[in-house]
């Protein structure tokens, strides 16, 4: 990872506020650690819990002064907007049903936004938020953190450079086992469609698999023939979804996600085949990208190894042969977004290599895909259109 240019552009760190991600939250800690890893942000304010007292207490436990520890997100945004030294960026990691509300309000107040996935609960909200981002001119980063891995970026760069030839086939799967047993998971709100969205598994991990496929191939899904539902008895929410895909440029694909595969931990895998070769990547072994070109011995690409392309080199933080993983990938998105935010504030242009983080259009496409899968499944797996326009 190249030195963070925020100081060069602004002479200081960006002032960051966080909404959500309080005590017991895995993703909240990931966001805060990612923000600190490259020293581009200073945490200045927080609203960490839906319980007002817990929110204040948790903020103080992070070392924030009492007047920057807020009872709720709306209070935080109003208070920070009124301060001359208020937050410039807000990171949102609340349940899905409040993403749109907090992001829209932050944009109205002139803040840049980092938001956990999925971007919103519903497609209608995603359409509205996307338009608000376009009007605002602010930076919006959606933390699909798997696109921060160096070898995922190597895969994107290889495809963009034409090394695989025209893309013909894509296979992507995200398989977990956390909901293999009957009953709700650790986050009960995810089981409620009014809070989590129309499909639990699609919002939770299906959007990750979809974004990874688009990020690497550069292709949009045009149509889906899908089935979504539950495979664990008595469960009322989706824990499984599968689909055949028709993509742009005539490519075909298959998509499978579940959170009910007993014993599996976090198996996100993708295979992309073109006219000249195939690449494969697995999240549980993120340091290795397999590349097989026609009439050429198979290659194992590693961060900072031979043939590392500039987009991947930017995301690689340590010397070849040393492991880096989830935290660093998450931090790569924060660092790239920070450069874009600082460049906008300084009235200059960010390094093009910094502009590959997922944005509001990626979030919109994720909700369009969820909607198409749900509609196709309701229609018995009929081929269903998925919009591709911006």
C-alpha cells in the first residue's frame, strides 16, 4: 500500500464519525480498525448503539469526550454539522433498514459516507440514495471488503488487460454454515424482512458474491433464473439462493449462496473463464490467485510476487511471502476512499488507482440483483430481467 496522501492534500487527517457498530459488533470493530490502519482518519464522534445509554457509555470507552458521544445517529449528524470542527465523514454500520436514512441525511449535510452492505434494505431506497449521491457530489464508499484483497484486484486487472480474452463463463459461490441449525442467528433483526430486507441470505452474503463477480469481470447481470428459500425446516427466511445468469457480452454464469451448509465457515469462491484462460480465487486462501492460460503452465499469483500489476501492488502492504488478509482488505477500501475524499476537498484529482472502491452504483446494482432473484424465484425460476443502466 502506497503512503496515504491525505496529509499531503489536507495537512491533517479526515474527521470521522461512526453510527452503529457498538459493543458485541464484529463489523463495527472492523470499520474502526480499518479507519486507523493507514492513519488517514481521526475518530471524533460516535453513536454506537440503539440504546441511548449504551451508546454514550460505549463512545466514552473508545476515548471520545462526552459531548461527542451521541444517543442516536440523528443527534450525532445534527450536532456534528453544527460544529466548526465537526465530522467530515460518517461511517454507517447499523441494521439495513436505517442505512438509507442516515446516508441521505449525511449527504444533505455535506458529509462523505462510508456504508456497510447492503446499501439499503429495498430497491426503492437504493434508487433514491443513488440519485442523492449523484446530486451531492460527495464520495460514497460501500464496504464490500473482499474487493480490497490484492489478488482480487490482480484478477480485475488481468481481466481488464485482456489476459483471459473475452469472458465466457463465471461461477461464484458464497457458502457459510452459521444458520445450519434451526432458529435465529446472532442478529435477530436480520430475520425480520422489515429490517433486513426481502431475502436474508441475498442481502447478507448474496450481495457480496454479486459484487465480487462484477468487480472482477466488469460485466453486469442481464437476466437471472433463480430459486431462493429456506432449506432448514421451519425457517421463514431465505437461507439459500441459486441462479443461472446471463451476463453482458454473451457470458453465462452460475451463482450459489447459503448460510446453512453445516460445518462450512466462510467459503467465498469465484472462477472466471475467458477465451484464453481461467482464473480462480478463494477468500479462505486469499494470498493465492490461480491463473491458467491456454498452452501455458498454471501460475500461482501472490501479492508482490512476479507479475503483480499496479492495482494489486497498491493494495499489497508487506513484502512478498508474508500473509495479509481481512483487516488489510477492509482498510484498503477506507484508504482509497480517504484519498478520493481528500482530493475532492483539496480541489484536485485522486490517483485513478484509488478509485476502484465500491460506490453507490455498485450498491444499486446489488439491490437490483436481489430484487431480480426474488422475483424470478416467485415466478418459479423464470428468466427475469436485471437493470444495468446508471
